[in-house]
C-alpha cells in the first residue's frame, strides 16, 4: 500500500471516529475550595477521535478540571459522563481501568526505576493474574509478562525511546522524561488521554516532536485527546476544538482561530503582552 493510500485511510478513520459521538460530557461542573470557587458552571463535550484543548491564563481552572475528570477531586457541583458512565460515582482507582490515562504538569515518574520499569507500571490495569500466579510465575503469568512487554516495546518504538530503555529516570534530561511520562500513559491503552501542558519546559525541537506524536496518537492509536496547553502554536496545530477559560468559567468554545479571535479571550490575555503575543501566534 502506498503512502497516499495510508494517509487517505488515516483521514477516513479519523472522520469516522469524529462522527461516532461524544466520549466525554462535562455538565455544569463546579469545584469550591473553601471560599474559592475554582471551577464554576463549566460545560463541554469531547467527541471521539478529536483533540480538544483547554486554554486560559494561569489560575483559570484548567488543571482543576483535569483533576476532577481523573477523580483526584470530587466536584462540588455538576456531573462528568464518560462513555455514558457517571464518573463522579466511580472510585478514583477505577479511572485508569475505565480507559482514561493522563500526564501531569509536574512529571510524576519513579526516578530510581528504569524507563522500561516505569512503562510496565502503565500496564498494571491489564494484568489478569493473581498473587499465586505471580509467586509461582505460572504459565499464565509468563504469558501475561510476554504480552505486557510486547505492548511496552511497541510504545518504546513509537516514541523513539529505544536508547533510554534501561536508563534510570533520574539520569534523563527533562525533555526525555516528558516523553517517558507520555509513553507510560500510552501503555495503559487509554481511550481518553489527558495531557496536562505537554510542551511545558520543552525546547522548540522537542515541542515540534510532541506535535507530531499527538497527531500520530490520534491517527495510529485512535485515542481521543483532551489537552491543557499554553503554547498556542501547538494548540493551533493539533487541536480540532478549543475551550478558553478564565477565573473558573468558560469564555469561548470553537476552532482555534475562532477562539483566538474572541473578544473575551483577548481581554483575558491582555494582562500580559507576552500572553497576548502567544495567543495570536500561529504556526
């Protein structure tokens, strides 16, 4: 099959996914910390197969929304539906098993374990062996280990981490750690991937690589992506739709160009000329 046919198949697959309906629906979401209303009446939908991005100034409530979806926090108002299931009624430890994985603004990896060991941890929700199988390393446990290693090796190849496979996290540069955290999330085989500022701390070349990988994650893995991001060049390049927030509330929702042109969004960024320049910057 030639490259044009492969690209056509990818585009058709993406279109089919996008038409398949809503994967995540957030309704009138609210979160209060004492006297502070961090999230107030936020509503949006994420369609299957799309990249949906939350933007806004620091303190707008974007990461709080992420923490509510991943059940780190329990909302004080509203509901979150994931594939028709009320997430607010699910225990936090079940979120990954439901098909939701995430990265963090501040990298959360086991520093004294290798890249391979960190990625294998991402497979824990798919293990079907019991304690006795593991202790005896039964045939079932061996098959599970082979399957997990095969899945992890695919992700290592996908993100070009072969050179770092056996390196301890503590010995890796920051940019590589960001990729390892993304890899661990992919090893969980999510249907919904939450990326919290994936380009934060990356140089121009690393950010360019991240953009390619986000496109490939959607195209090759069929994963829906919900992202928080400040780099508007990256946002404009990979996002299907964007939601802008400020002070815990929704300012605008639409395509990247529509949101960047919204008067309320521009006003929210006027507190910093650098922010305004970033908002207007496109690839």
